C-alpha cells in the first residue's frame, strides 16, 4: 500500500476580488499526477464544476471533443471524469500510446483542470495498468476543495472487466483513512466508473458504503451508458449516460443521451444540471420510478412477427399489440412512412390504452408486385407514447418500429457431423447468404473482398453452424484488440419466440449468448471463459478465405427453451478489416439486435 505524503498547494486568488483562495489539499505521492494542471478556475463564493462521462465502448467520433468545446463556453472551475476515456482492451503499447495521445489532444483544448478516473476500457490488464501509472501515477486519490472532499476511486482494482468491478483491501484502507482524517468536511463526492451498488461480488464496496452512510455524500459513476438516479445509503447515487460512448440515444425516458453534468456546490449540497447537447435538465431526468415504468418493460407497442413458407405472398394481416403496464392512461400515436413495395393500413393509429390493459388490432399489408419476402424493405412506423399523470408532468417517449414478414427458416436434423472445419458433409444443406452491410461503401470491393453464407443443423447433442467465407485480405493481430481485426460474431437466444423475437440486446450473457471469434492462433475467442456454455469451433483456411464449423451444446437451448425446444433466434455478423482500407465494413444476416435498424423477430430458426 502507498505511503501518502500530503502536499499543500496554496494559490492566491485574483487581486480583483481582494481575498485569498481556499487552501487545496492534495494527497498524492508520485511525480506524475492524474490531472493536467491545478490552475483553478474559481469564483469567490460557491463553486461550480462539470462531470464528463463515458466516451468509449463504441465511441461516436466528434461527440466528446464537441462537449469539451462547450465546457470552455461554460467555464467550469474544473472537470471531473468517471472513466472509459479510451477504447483500450489491448496489450499493444503502440495502440495504447496512440489512444492516450488522441485523448489528451482533446483535453489540451480544455481551459479548466481535468481529473482522470479509470474505467474498464482504461485499465483491463497489467499492460494498461502500468500505462496508467506511467501517465498519472496513481489510480485512486482524493483532494479537498472549498471544504468538499473529492474521492476518486478505481473500480477496476482486480482487472476483472465490465460488470465485475471491485474495491480491494488496499484501496478500502486508503478510503477509510481518508474519511477518518476528514470527518468534518461540508460534503463528500465520490467518483468511480462502474456503479458497484448494482453489482455482485464487489469485494469491499459494501464496506465503503458503510463508511459513507453517516456523512453528506453523492456518488457518480458511468459504465452502463444509461442515466438513472437512486436514493440510497443517505445519499444520491447517480449513474451517468454518455459523452460520446456507444448508445442507441433513445432519449430521456431510456436515460440514453449525450450530456455533461453541471454541478453547483452550495452549503446545502450539490445542485445538478444535466446539460444535453440540445438542452438542460435537472437531476430528475430519469428516476427509479421512470426506470421501472419505461426501461424495465418491453416497448409498449409490438407487431407480431410472421414467418411464411410462401416466398411471394400478396396479402398479409399482422397483429399489433399495445400493452399498458402502468397505473395511468397511455396515449399512443402511430405514424407510418411511405413504402414503395407495400400498401398497408392500420385498424387504429391514435388511441388510449387504459391502466394495466392490453389493446390488439390488425395491420393489413398488400404486397403490390408480389415481391420476394427477402427483397422487401422494412416498413417503418413511428410510435409516440405518452403516460398521462395527474400529479406530475406527463412522460413522453417514442421509437420507430421496424417490421417485415420473414421467410421461414428451418434447422435440419443431421445424422452425423464431424467437427473439423471442412464443410464437405454440408453439401445438401440449405445455405443462407449474409448480405446486409454497414460501413463506407468505398471500403467494400465486392464479393471477392468479402462474402459469407451459412447453414445450420442439429443432432442429439449439439446445434451446428457451418460458415463458408470469402475474404481476400485477412487482418489478424495476435496482440491486438479483438474489436480491431477480422472476426465472426453471432448471438443465440433460445427463449420462446414471443420473447426472443423482441430481444433488443438486453440480458447478454444472462438471457442469451454472444460469441466473438477472431482468427488469432492463440486465444481467438473474446472472453471465452465468460460464455454461458462451452462453444467449439474448427476453422480451415482456403485459397479464397476460410470455412468454419461451430457446435453449441443442445443443453443450452433446452435450458432456455425447454426439452421440446422448437426455435431459436440466431444473429450472425462479420467484421472485415482490410490493410489497405481506412475503415472496416460490417456484414450481418440481419441488422444487430441492439441497433436502431433491428427487425424484431429476425433470424428466427425453427426446429424441423
């Protein structure tokens, strides 16, 4: 454990105010410091600072630096962070240096001090941990400013990654000592990356909460890319959304938005304002009650998927179901977009669903030119929901429902499959092409650049997938990030069709399995030890690409769908990196389940 030496920085306040700035106590032993400078941007009375949250985990370029520019307009006295500043997840020091250089370039334009806090994308392994120490000295620390204790913690103490944060013994003892030495501060503010209060097996975090229970305090975290505020332990615990990190951006009701938090520290405690890129909200932008109503329930309106043997149907009727899980009335408005191939009509498009009630009606479709099901573009219906409260403002949110009827795909019963990567015994199988592409079109050169088709089967013990892959330029880096090289990714949801069809990416690893495999020689599978069931793959490289066979134990499907399981939802994709192209292209059978283009019910396979 570190032996800490107190360093006291005393800075005179501007002569224009004719008084002395409060003493700042900094308790750091190393020459390197986890901040850029301590030239405080201060006011003479109460003070104001900002908090930025997750930038990575699927970052969207340009958002974070735009947030920094807006902070310069607001002129906070300093800026706190809650981690996930770089993409990380690599042992490649060249890549780490480049990512930290890029991030510090963003901070160089910030006029206020910036305080670094590590997230799982910043510290995931020993190489990244050493890089953090090289840059910032320590991974947890504290300082006192105007009688407020700022406690900056490391939720990645044991390098266990996403969803498995910890506070270990040494850090706990440091926290305990810090709190014991500062019993009379006006307020205590805690910053860490993972919201440990919603995780299990966090080692000493519950003990930390006991230390905080009898003092005025707030806790800020990030990680889940969704905002919610919880009152617990005599304090306010707030998980923040994103400042450029991966998000579906479905709005306030889902807690999905880009923001910075503006904190005004008063004698009565902090006052929070969530500064959206398009407006300002207070700390009640998403409460636990709203979380229970909106996020913890399926979207209130669903269109039942249809699976057809007929390839060119003319007329279809689809059931639309609107469910109100609340104790108040729910107003629904449906607005459809024009469609070139389908004529459609809703039996209802504006209606009220009574509390705790369900309303069903029909959507009628006419395939004007009898187009093939596989060629139909999705139908898009904008759905606006408003809960009409009597004692509080109404809550409104919306979503675009994507819909199309699907060709029915069956899984054949196999007599014998030898898992060796050779697909010669799959000659009689039904092969399905993977044709949906995302990315820059000029980085895709046609079928010789990439193409993929797959087939499925099952026997008494396993569910099998065979892949026939064309790739003229495999990009493989043994020490590189799994996400920055060629890789196959698939999802399997074995729950009944009425549940799995509406899987929007929630419950990964718990309710459904996500599997990612690169072409590395060592440890090709991402987080293989955390898969809910063992998955076996065999690869055979060919002159034009590769063939692959995958086996998933049938017991996993039976666990989710019962002994007489009849279906599973299957998602398949490929990340294609080419050395000569600037950007990768991604190829999916159907759009990813957690994307805005998701087609509910897509990828369903039926046991034959």
